DNA sequence: TTTATTCTTGACTGTTTTACTTGGTTATTG
DNA sequence: CAATAACCAAGTAAAACAGTCAAGAATAAA
C-alpha cells in the first residue's frame, strides 16, 4: 500500500463528488477550482477511477462526473487502489518467493499487515464523512467561494 | 504514512537483528547477504535507525549492530517512521490550512485515517513475529544457507 | 446544424524519491 | 600494525510523482 498525494487527491475529488451528487454531474473544472487540484491531473486520475467503475462520465454541456454507486458502497481502499497501481506491500506479491524462490523472513508480517490494512481502509466509506455537519459546512463555504469567483463581474454596469 | 520498499527493508533488517540478538552484534554484511539487501543501502538505513535510538552500533572486529531495546518495545511504526522521513498523510501536516489557509474538505478524514493507521502499526512489535515457529524455521534455513556459502571451501584437501 | 461544453486520450516535462554505488574515515580487536 | 566493521559524504540511474499541453469525440443546447 502506498498513501501519497495521488491517492489523497483521488479521495478528495470523490468526496467532492459525493457531496454534490444530488445536483447532477460535477465537472472536473469545478473540482479543480474548488479543491485546488490541477485539471489535467484530475483527468488522469478520473480515467483510472472510471476504469474501476467508481465514477461515470456524462459528456456534453451540463455533463461532468457522477458516482457510479451509492456513497456507502464506495470505500477509501477502492479509491486508493484505483489510482495507485503498485499496491504491493509484499515484494513477492503474495507468492512467497522473494528470497531466491522461497519464503522470506518477513512474508508473514507483510501478509498480515497488508490484510489488516486493507480491511481497515475498506471499512471507511464515503458516506461516513459527507454526512458530518463540519464537512457540510466546509463544502458550503467552498461553494460560496466558487460562486464569488465566477460572478465577480455579473454584468458590467452599462 | 508511506509504506514502501524502504520501510520494508528496515523492518526486515530489524527482524533479522531481533532473531540473532542473543548471539551478540550482527554485522550489516551478514544482513546484506542473508536478506539480499545492498550493504551500502543498509548503512544508510541503519544511520537513521541509530539516530532514532532503535539500534546501537559496535565498532571493530566482532562488532555489528544490536537492538537498543527489547524486541517487545520496538514497534513497526517506529521503524517505518525512522527511515521514511515524510510521514505527511495530510497536506497541512495537521495545521488545517491547506485550502488557502483554511481547513480543507478531507482534513478530518486524513486526520482520522492517520491516527488509526499509526495506532495499528504501533501495536505490532518485533517480538510478535520472532517467536513464531514458522519464522524461526525460515531463520534457521537462512543461517544454514549463509554458512554453506561462507564455508564452501573449508579446507582444500591437501 | 452549428456550437459550446465536457469528457477522453496520448504524449511530454520537470522534480523528487528510490535504490544503489563509490570511496573514503574512524574506532576496536588481536 | 593489520584486519574488521561501523560511520560518513557524494554521486547516480531509473522510477514515480505531479503537472502540462494538445487534439479529438460525444452530446446537449442554441
Ligand atoms: S514478502 Fe513474500 S516471500 Fe518475501
Ligand atoms: S489536510 Fe488539513 S487542511 Fe487539508
């Protein structure tokens, strides 16, 4: 397992998606602006998320991305493994042969660690966070901020 | 937290150390050969482990490294954080300001994740594995292998 | 039907981290 | 003294990371 900025970005974006799920598809440009993540980088991440069946894209005006499942059916583990391809905690990838073809000293340790780690991350679903009032408050603030940015010149006085 | 080969090497080496703790200091050359890790790379890792007070070095002939504490007092979390300096699961490093100075959407999620992950890794100590018969068996095999390598020509028949 | 919107794809770039090497210098033992 | 083994400082090739750029394809709205 690897927990880097990449996985963090992915989870952040998925959370944004979960929060605005009822308001129709969310555009990557929106997420980019709201969460401060590079648009083109998001595109790469969402390509992977889509291949894993976590999100689905809607093209054309009014389009964007939408969760492919209910928030309580999407776990943090899935999101992270979707974008972080080498999730190899073990050198042997579970085959038990990294020591000249035989099992190495720490195989068991990593196997156990890997299992419990995955179980743990797999127990955290998106909905566990989006429902919290503190989170909703932050989301509301972000939305207002975005609105303020977009309509700074609503109609030039003329 | 970051779980990479680096941390894996460190834990592997520490485990080797824990197993051979009673036979006096263990040399890095031994670990290098037994576990298949580059000697100079081990030196770098052990420099960090030493700075964190996890091991102590004994110089000169017959020297090597030795655990600075009992195996049940050394956790996997300590070992990993010792060699992986940037343990920043959160972009804000706990300050809650990665979103233009204010708390971002996923701050809580990462804080909680970070906490529980650390607690989990902190609950695993070295002795929990070195006592297992399967592990001891692998260690025994490794030792024999090493012996066979060293004494391939014990005394040329003459 | 045109057009704007948005997803989708591929290639490309600079920076950082990994894993490892080279080449030393101390300190300790016999 | 010579052998041993910890210490230390640089440097390096390859990979991963974070991000950019550009072109295209599908679709909804005008
Ligand atoms: S990690 Fe499985 S054999 Fe080494
Ligand atoms: S992670 Fe703490 S504010 Fe974003």
